[in-house]
């Protein structure tokens, strides 16, 4: 098992040091700006006690050489008072919005954060923020009840009871205001959903009747505004859908009138024609990249495919086909298709371009063949480099052994040592031959690499 790494103490303290450094840099930047109201406000919001003298001393050491700001102490005090108020009112508002009791103030006073900074207490600011948050809390509950389509009195009584049980302040005005907003949203959602589903706005009468019987306030204007707005999208969506499903306005109009639904012919036709125009543009784009001009075939199949033909169909298809055909019939495309052996339909291109495209396609095929040969030769070159380097390494080691043996003072010369010297010399000659042979093959491989690279460059120049 590997031993656990021990962090140096200064590394553990690094985040704190960085945070302190950033805080100091920000204070220096504040000094350079010289806005003493902002400096005081930051101290107050950060929970720091008011300390103009310390701040001024710091800025004198780190700020630019500027003349002292007139009344800086007064500006600082005003900013600090505002910041301290904002600090406590924010805490109060957060507690109020969460439905917490105002007694949370005592917990903030006793918190570690307040003790650490020595934050001056400001209950009026907390109470002001809490009152605002409490209002938002009850406003949100009222809005939720209104959105759900509940009558006002039932959730209102529930809110009163809840507040009494928890000894919490109940803001009835905020609750009623929130419910009113939610009730409007309820009717807007109803109008939107009915129009989105193609339900006539006459449905409003039934909705209103049910709402009144349940004690729910009716907002007809909100319903009808939402219904009219979404009905436009309903007809546009129908037009988009019908364009490729062999349905037209006459069929939809008849169905709508039978249901008593308001008909928006202009919106339907615009969406219907836009979708068909896009279809024929896409068809021309698809055919244009390597396919012949297939409009006549597509027109014959249009009825079977459930697609309408517009007066502008020929112009739209032709423009898209010609644009894509111009992108297809270029040497670069032919070259790359030749490289991939994907085929090139030069017959769809202009006559004067076909010979050039054929050459580019063949160049691409040749280029790909050379790519394979270049890779093989590069691999051969790498292998020969490895073998030559290995041969020189072995030769160096052998010659070192031979030199050490011949220079040894206590070496005994006999038949055995002479045989050993002969074996080493034989091995040395074989290594030299091995190196020579592979150096020759290496040079040959290098020549082929250079040759294939030149040929590939030539083919690109010929094409591009």
C-alpha cells in the first residue's frame, strides 16, 4: 500500500491566504476609486463595525496620491448605515419569505457570523425586511391557490388558521393580491389550453358557469385574450402539419365551422405555404448534391407522397438544386470523393467541367494510394531506424567489452581467451554488416517517403 501523502501546513492554509489576498486587493481598488459612500456601504453589508479611521489609514498607505475627499467621514458613515440596514433587512426578508417567525432575529444575533465580525445589531432593519418577506410569503400562497382555481374564501380561512396556530403574522392584503394574480393566471391558462386544443371560445360560458357555482371569480377578459393569442398558433400549427399530409384549408375550415371554432385563414395559409416551400427547397438541396434534376419525377410522385405543388415549386426547387449542384461540381469535392472511392456523378455537372472533375477524381484516388504507400514506407523507415540504433547500441557495448578485456592487466592469454576474442570479433563483424544492411534499407525507405510525399503534393497542386 502506498503511504498517504502529507500536505504541507502552508498548502492547507493556501485557500485562506488567497481569499485574504483577494480581499486586500479589492480594498486597495476601492481606495483608488475613492468613493467613501461605497466603502462604508461595503463594510456595513459585510457585517463589519463602522471604522472610518482604520479604513482611512489603510487607504493612505495603499491609495493613489490624491487630495483627501471633503467630508469623507460623513460619506463613509452614511454608506455604512445604509449597508448595515441592508444586511439586517436582507436577513429579515429571507426569513419572512420562508415563512419563519420574526423571533429568528434572536438567532441571528447569537450566530457565530455576527459574533465573529462584531456586527452591530439593527432590529428595525430586520423587522422591515421580515415584513416585506412575510408579505411575499403570503402573496405566494395566495397566488398558488388562485392558479389552482380555488375560490378566495377557502384558502383565505386556511391561511388565517395557519397563522393563528403558529402565532405568525398573517398579511391578508398580500394574500388577496397574490390570489387575484393567480386567479388571472388560471383563466389565462384555461384560454390558452382551449385554443391550443382547438376548443371554441364558447366553452368559456360553461367554464364561467362552473366557476361561479364553485365561488371562483371569473375573468373573461383574461381568458379571451389568451384564447385569441394562442388560436393564431393553433391555425399555424395546423397549416404546418397539413402541408405534408394532403390536407388543405377547405377541409380544416369545414371541420372548424362544424365545431363553432373561429377560422384564421391567413395564418393557416401562410404556415401551409411556408412548410411546402421549405419541403421543395429541401428536395432541391438533397438532389442537387450529386443527383440529376429530379423535379419532374418528384412532381409525378407528389400526389402519392401526400405533398401539394405550389406555383413557386419549380422556382424554389430549381434555385436550391442549382446552388447545391454548384457546390458539388468542384475539383475539391471530386478529389475528396476519389480519395474515399465514393464515386463522382460528373454527368450531373456542366459539360465544360466534366474533364476537370474526372482528373480531380483520379488524382484523389492516386493520392489515396500514395497515402497508403507513404504510411507503409514511414513504418519501414521507423523500423529501420530502430534496428540501426539497436545495432549501434549492441556494437558499442561489444567494443567496450573487447577493450576492457584487452586492457586487463591480469588477463591470462590461452586457447580459451583467444577463442573468446575470436567470437567477439566475429560478432563485431556481423553487427557491422547488420548496421550497413539496415542503413541501406533505411536510406531506401527515406527516398520512398520523400518520393510519395512529393507525388502527393503534386496531385494536390494539380487539383487545387
